[in-house]
C-alpha cells in the first residue's frame, strides 16, 4: 500500500515537473518574440544616460541632432533601463510644444513637426540630457 502511494506520488511529481517545464518554455519564447518587436526609433536614448556624462560626447539622445523635412515625424525610443522624457525646450525653459511624459524602458514617443525651425528638447528627469530637431 505504502509502495503504491509512493509510486503514485512520484508519478504526479514527475508529471507536474514536465508541465512546469513546458509552460516555462512557452513563456520564454513568448517573451523573446515580444522583445523582437521593439520599434525602430529615429532617435534613441541609450543605456546609462540617467547619469551625467553623456552630454560630454553628445550621446544623451542618439543622434543628438536630427534634420527632417516639414511634416515629417520623429520617433524616440527609450533603450535605457530608466525612465526618460522627450520634452520641448530647455530644462529651465520648456516650450510646451511636446512632452512625452515619462517613457518606460523600450517605450517610444512620436511627434510630427509641421513647421521649419530648430526645436530643442530635454529630459525632465535628467537636466543634462539635451537634443535637437532641425526642420528645414
Ligand atoms: Cu532622462
């Protein structure tokens, strides 16, 4: 009797282990598919820009300056593990033209520039992060 219970118990345990493995494999596959669907941005926020230093090489936003034609849009993608924003103007003088709000890692923001001009932008969380869109 005891042997029977042990056999049944072992069988159930093995079965549960297999089910667990299969489920976790599916889960990993699903997640890796998801990470392949990341949007390609025109401008990216690379890793580690949440610490000062990127401004020295103009790599807080990459590229830090982008030139487009009027009516075209620019898409920014946050490829860092920290929150960032894309906000028009300067840290001490925002212009209220556009503001992405806090972008989660791998979240994107798109804005269409209708009129010619030079548009500076910054990150509300990291004052040293500056970029520029030139529309001409
Ligand atoms: Cu930032």
